[in-house]
C-alpha cells in the first residue's frame, strides 16, 4: 500500500489495480449476462448504443468488462468499467444473439482503500471517452468526494484540493472552477437541461452566477427556449449594474406597467443590433417597437392598439393623397385615350386586341375605350399617366403603327394627322442639266454650288442651322432639339409656344438645361428646301438640306431622318445612320446598329451637332 505520508496522487493513479492471482497477471473469465449488474453510482451517459451494438455484432467484443464482486450478492458482479458495452450486448441479446450471452470479464479484487480504487478507474476512463460538460461536472464532484474520503483515511495531500481534482479529471483548474459554480448554483430546471447536454456550458455558467430567483424568472419568461450564452452574459452584466427588469412606467390608461418579464424575454432573445431595453422605455415611445424586423412581437397591447390607430390614420391620409394625385394622371390618360381611339376606330381594331404601349404592360382596346369615357379603377394605384404620346416603348412603335395603320409621327405626338401627307413629286429636269452639272463636279462642295445654281427656286432658299435658345424658334411649329450626353446628342421633337418649349402635343413643358439648341425641320411633302449650316461652319459655308426622295442617298456618311414604308400605308420615322448605300439603326452618336431593310420613302440629312 502506498505511504499515506507525502501522498503522490499522480504516481498512485498510474498504478493498475492489483488482482488476486498467483502470478499477478489479469485473468479473463466468462460470466452470464444475467449475473452482471450496472453500478448504480455510474454517472456517465450511455450514448450511441446502436452504433456500438452494430460494431460488436460484426467483429465481436474486443475488450472485456472490468467487474467486481457485488457486496450485497456474492453470486453476482458489478460493472466497474464497460457500462456502454454491457448495454449494447443487452440490445443484441434481445435481438436473438444468444451466442453473446457469455461475456468475457476481468474480476478485480479491491485491495486497500475502495475510494482509491475508484479514483484509479475514473482516471483510466478519462482516456477512453469524450465527456460532456455535465459528465465532467459530475466526475469532478465524485473525485472531490473520494479525495476527502482518502483524507479521512489518513492520506495527506500537498497543495490545494482543487488542483488534485483537476489532475484526476484531466481538466484545467479554471474549467473546474466554472463547473463547480454550475454544479452548486444552477437551478434544477436548467441543471436538467445541462445534464441532457441541451444547455451549453457558457450559458449555464452565466446563469449560475445570477441569483436563483432571477434564473427562474428567465426560465419562466423564455418558456421552452434556450437563451444564448452571450445574451445571458449581457443580462448578468446589466444585473450587476442594478437592472432588475421591473419597469417604473405608466401605461396609456394610467396604470403601472407590469410587463417586466416580457421586457426580460425580449432582451434575452433580441439580436445584437436591437440593443437592450430593460423596461426603461414604454413600447409606445420606442422606435424598435415598429421596426421592420423588431423583436418586440409581444408589444404591450394597449400601446399596440394606440399605434395601430395612428398608423391607420396615416395610411388613410396617404391613400387620399395618392387618390388625388392619381385622379390627375387618370384625367391626363383620358385625353390620351380619346386621341388614340381615333386611330383605333379608323383602323377597325377589335376590342380584344392588345396595344403594346409600354415594356411591362399590354393594354386591351376595350380598356382604352373605358379610359376614354372616364372609367377607371382606384386612382391610388396609379403612379403616372398612361398612353403618353412618344412613350410607346422601343420596338413596339413600329408594331403599334402597323396595327393602327397610322404614322409614327402621330404616335410620337408630332402631328394630329393620323397618316403622313403623301410625298409630292419632285420637279422634272427635262434638259438633264442637273445630271450633266453634277457629273462634271470634282467634289461635294462643287455639287452644292451646282445645286444652288440649277435647282434654286425663284424665292431665296431659307437658311436654317442649329440655333441656341437665345434665338426664338418659329412659334407653334415642330422643331428638333437635342440633349448632349456622353454618348453624343439625343434628339427630341418640341414646339415653341412663344415662351417655353413643350412636347409636340403641347401637354408638357420640356424643362432642363439640356434643351440648349433647336433646329427647324421642313415639313415632309412640302417641297421646301433649306440650306443648313452646322454650328462649326462659318457663315456662308452651307449645305443643301431638305426631304429627299427614296432611291437617292446622302453624299457622305452621317445621321439622317428617314421615313420607312412598312406597307399598308404605315410610315415609320427613325433617326438613323447612313453609310455605303444603306441605312442603319442609330445606337448612339456615331455608332451604328443593325441594317434596316425596309424601303425608304424619304430622307433628310441632319447637320452635325456642335
């Protein structure tokens, strides 16, 4: 037996138990499973039994059980080490594996102190299993009890008892201290969860440092929910600062607030960004109570009712505001619908046909008829006018023009005439003077001079150019403006009313500094020819500009306005790019898109924009 004086626990725990055999070697004996009992003091959890049973069923029992003779019944033995193996074997025998009934065991004889023998076994078990925090707490409690028993038996331990317990359990002293706080202070409701490994050690340690009655308040407030460790740590910190979650507030009805545990629950569950409440602010005054992702779903019913009343009032006011604004847009839409209905009726389009006016909405003709007579749904659902001339979306413009058999100028609001005026015949050149003169020219400048001489009308040709807004445009005539962007000019038609620029239908004012220049455009079919000067050319450096018939082409690449024939009398007007005998869609200034294969009725060259 080890010397009780100067007792070295570390060395003693490494000794194997002595066996009652002649040569001191371990002896294996086979014992019927019915004669083997579990130790009632075993505190280790029996987990993953099915997995262990499957392993034993395939490869057999690889390690014998360690048992000792029962103190109450010498015919039976008690398991010292191997409770999980015994439980797994019982499962297999219930399934009919009678070949496993005889279990290999090593019988140990307790020599000397029983407390010392148990300490040795606990020390050995620490190598063979991964223990949960709850099992470590129980193990530490048992080891401490056994060490005090050894002390009563006369063993002397140098140093602190806590260090010996930590050494036997193979854990650090700080962790042992935390487990002791949990073991001694955690209320039974939470201890039950801790022992089932459902309550994390961090959370259990934070709760255990709170008074028992306050732990019970948290448990009751959260019902079956487990609080997070960091939240309980913050609750503990606030508690130590004097918080008690007992609000000193007055409800809207004048009574004292009694919802302290609701505030406590909210703080235990709230996400980090929500902050802590503590019951220091009434729900009626708290911004978090109405936040989109607020954790205050159990807000005071009185405050909730009052907030709802205020919210309903604001909602009603907002609905009235939207209705007032929507009625204005509906009235504007009614005018547009009446205008478009002229083309619809002229083309005989049925009521079940759809007009692709915008990129997100196809509008039935029957709906347009309802709008034309003022039949609308709730104006609060309207966020802008519809059927606005010039707003027919992208590729839909040609499609709608073909369906309604109208010109794109009408859809763009450039004219009130549903169809364009027919192209007038060009004056004949009986003497062939024009062809002869241009054939002898060496350059485009020479051709321009020849055209001025041969084709000049009796009246002097009007000179037009890009003018600044400082020069008043002709009143009530369609002109062309442009918005200069990083990608070049974006053209837009407009009408000068004498004081301001408006859209061609004169319904909206064109505002903004981008409309800085304008250009007068001769009417198609009028036969009018104008001399156009680009802004970078000096006075007198002019070029002929006017509507030219299809079949002819500009003298050089550039931007042109072209009327294309879609058939059935439908004319589409596009601002295009010209190059090498073909017209192309204009992506942006100087950049061409796809080639246009439709026949050109007429075209007009646009001067460069400076």
